[in-house]
């Protein structure tokens, strides 16, 4: 039964990640390619594959919703291949990994987990932990402003539909008498079709909460600001904790909050136990790594102390109290 519970958690989490990815990609592709994003933003081979998937499902169950598009039939690896074909879109997701090749590996891991869930094979604790930390990193990426949309000289070819040999310079200098060479540069202004990059809205929980702002929030018992600061610290530390790179990390927000009257007064009312559990594991992990514990042994320790369940409890806590 425990295995089934893990699969259910993994199913919910991977679905949330997939939906969030599709939303960001859909909005970004529309901003880059306009309303024809399905035709111009998705490589032919992938579009053909996803279209066949859609047609097969429609042939079996004709009562399908119209509120779906081709991205709704793509798994994690399909989405990565679409990203890789759009440099601006790939740039949007590069903060999720050190480089593009590692990012591809991450999406392969996600695709494997999705396949295990679909065919009812057991999901491990470490895979569930990977989903939790990946979702947190994706939220940060989604809240960051999208990279500026530059003019990419690969998109303009709708103009010369016959032969793509040269940009046909001689047709430009009609009006002036003696400016033949500089004039053709007026043509590339056409790709300014993608309007403002407004589709990916940044959420209202702005930048990091500094020590002074946190101190003021504690004085006035501002739950939202204090929990935002703790959330920012937890998401910054969770990945390093699981990967064994905690030696140089500091829990300064936690040190400031745990001694406060706010924390003692709100501990029971707000259900802050998962926060103390997390930082208890963090402190112990630092001691263990300082004493020479290996990364594998540290992960075993975290599994034995329900690290993934602590992260899930934190997720519920922050979701409940940090609603905009």
C-alpha cells in the first residue's frame, strides 16, 4: 500500500509539472511565433507524431474536449525536443539545469517516471524527491521574467516562398538616388510580428525578503511575508540538502524566525511543524557531512526520516498560507 501511495503522490506531482510546462511553452511559443505557433514553432516530425496521437485518441473516443491543442499530447521528452528547436524557448528553461545536455537528461528522467506511473510500476522515494525539487525549481523559472525576444533570422522566410537562395537586395532602393548598399537593411524589420512578451505573467510574490524586511514583518506579525521568506529559504536549501552540498549553506531566515515570539505563537495555529522538521533534518545533515558522511549515506538517512513526506507537508503548508 505504501508503494501505491508513493505512486499517487508522484502522479499528482508529475501532472502538475507537465501542465505548468505546457502552459509556459504555449504562451512563449505564441509570443515568439504568433497565432501560427503550432505550424512554425514545432518541428515537422514532432508535430506529425503528436497529430497522429491526437487522431488516434479521437478515433477511439470521439467525445473529446475541443479545449486541447497539440501540446496536450506531448510527454516530457516531446516537450524538450520542441524547446531544443526554439533557442529562445530553450533559454527560458536553462535555469533548471547547468546546461542543455543536463536539461535533456532531466526531461528523460521525468519521462521515465511518467512511464512508470502510467504502467503501474513502483516509484522510488528518490524519484519522488526529484519531482518535488524539480517542481520548486520550475516555479522559480516560471516566476522569472521571460528572456527578451530578439529577432531571429530563422523566422522571416514566409516572404520568399519559392527559392530561399538570397534576400533579393536590388528591389529596395526605389525612392532615393544614391544609397544602394545600406538600403536593404530595412527588410529584416518585418519579423517584429511577435508583440510584447506579456503572456507569461510574473506572480505577485516579488523578490527575496531581506533580513530587515523580515525583522519588520516579525514585529508586526505579518504571516505572509514571514512564510514567503521561509519558503524562499527552504527552496534554496532543499536541493543542496538532497545532493549533499549543505556544508556551505546557511539557514539565516530560520535562525531569525525560530527565536521570535511570532514563531512560538503561530506554531500550533498555522501548523508550522513541517518547517521545524525540515530545518531539523538540515542541521543534522550539516553535522553528518562535516563528519565525512557520504552523499549516498546522507540520502539513506533522509529517506529513513521521511524527507519526501516533509517536503510534501511543506508544500501543502505554503500553498495554504501563501495564496495571493
